[in-house]
């Protein structure tokens, strides 16, 4: 199957700092990428949808100024958690849609711990 | 996207078939049925998807009811590595639209 990578796989940071997470589609072009968040023992929650070259669309309740998304190319999207706080600690998962196969593939996730 | 209903959990014995049900009574004609699974501390993994006809791949089979209001994911021989949360999701095939919205899924336990 298609491969989506995320970097870093885990990160620990101090409260107030910013953290950038990269998401790459390795063997297909993804015009649309998605960012999800998952808290312990809960399901994935969609945060935002990004289309290459345009602004991301955020789900209700997700602060666009706090979670900056950049989808600069057909294979790369980044999520920056700005001024992170302990409540932002979570498992962040990106996903990319392979238009040619009508299938969406997920990255391995990034575990963020804010102290 | 239309809603799906799945049992919270199921148990299976290793090397036995597993049938994971999903109800989607409000499915529309343009909704595809997608199945993903998530192993602990990993991102979801694509399993299979279909529209009207039953589908088979190397991982599983998808049986879709004639009225499309329910479907069943079939793992032919469960292994310990199949223990995961399985999500049944409807997505409208509308090009760039139609996000995958996850429900609570079914947590499958496999006993040796």
C-alpha cells in the first residue's frame, strides 16, 4: 500500500514553545491532506483539511491561529502547534488522499507531550 | 457523512474467521463503505472499501447487504496481529470532498 510518513514520531517540549510536524506522501501525489488528533482511549478527531496551494479548512472548535497548516507541495504538509500547552499533548496523525485510487492513507502518528 | 453503528468490542480465537458488522441505515447512493483498522499507538491502516458489490483483497473481504444498509468485514483467519480497533466509515465520492470521519469503532481481541 501507499506510504505516508510523519516526522518526528514523538516530541517533548516545554509549555509556550512551538512544534512543527511534517507529513509526507512517499509514493503518490496528494492534493488533499488531513490532520487528526487522538486523545487516549478516544477515536480520531479531524482537525483540518488542506489542499495543496490553498488555505486549510479547519473543523469547528479548532483554532487556526494555534494549529498552523502549510501544504506547500503535493507530497508535503506541515502542522505547527504554536505556543503549546499541556492540554495540546496528544497523538497527531496526518493522512493523505490518493486521488487516483480514491483511497486515504495515514501516517504513523506523532506523539506530542507538552510539559 | 452518514453515520455508522458498530459493536464496541468483539472477541475471536486465533485462526478462526471473524465477522465484524456495521450498520449504516442512512447511507446514500454516493457513499462508499470504507474500513480501516488501528493497532495500538499507530495510525489507521486501510483495509478495504466498496460501493455495492462484495470486495476481496489480501487482507479481508467486505460483504455488502443488497440494500446497502449494512456491511460485514470478514477476516478469514484471525491472527494475534489482527487485534485492533476496526472502523467502518462512509465517505461520499465527490472528488476532493468527503472527509473520513471516525466513530468509536469495534475493538477486536484475538485469543491464542
